[in-house]
C-alpha cells in the first residue's frame, strides 16, 4: 500500500503522516531525499537550498524525485509506505504507475495556515507577512515560475481531508480515509 499526502504549506500534512505512521506506515519524504543530497554535497539544508536542489532535479526529469523514492521503497521491502512532500503533477503521475498508490489532498483555509506557521515557526521564512505568505501560496497553487501546481495536484487526488478543526477531527478523518482505502484494496 502506497499513500501520498499533498497540500499547501502549513496544512497539516506532517500531522496526517504521523497519524498514519501510528497505523504502521513508514514515511518516505521528498524532503529527506533533498536533505540527503545536501549532505552529499556538504551544503546547508535550509529551505532555499532544498528548493534549489529540487528545481535542479526537476529540470533534468520532472519525475526524478518520485522515481528515486519508489526505488527506496521497493528496496526497503516496506509493505505500507507513506510519501510526504509531493509538489508536482509529474511526481504524482510517476507514483500512479504503482497500482496501490492513493493520493490524499489535505487542505485548510489560508488564514488558518498562516496562523499555524506563526504559532510553530520552523525557520525564518515562517515569520513572513500575510501578504508574502499569500503570494507564495498563489505561486505554488498556480505553478507560477515553477513545476509546482497545487491546483493540478488537487484535481489528481483520490480523497481530500479538510483540516480546519482540531486534532481529534483530523485524526478521525485520516483514519476514515485509511479504512476506506483498505476496504477498496
């Protein structure tokens, strides 16, 4: 079983992933691949560097990161894999080659996501103004100057989770989605 989680910044993808990990899933992250590459090159692992490395890989092959992660999953022998950090339609298309793949879209209102990054900043980019956050969101949503296009990925999703309430409701939705996937498998 292969479940991918996608959605915009600060929507709760990692939280959904943590819930699924409690159910025996092993997480394979696009970000981990990028951090491994930074280690290999001996360069910092800050967000701008990770974005630059991802852009380099995607310029060579838009599905490169998905291909690499699928190889890692197969070589690990893991039966229940979770993919986090999916950012492009090409990555989703590559993952669709696995018949067990299910894409979960996680969403929440822009204002709520902005409040979340300020409540739990990971780095200096999470202290940006609301206008900057909104502009960043628009670029990723519409694929402006990037391979990223959340509007296209959302259309590719098999199921959607709305994360606009509390953790209890998010857990119920995530486990409900998992039960539905298990029934359909």
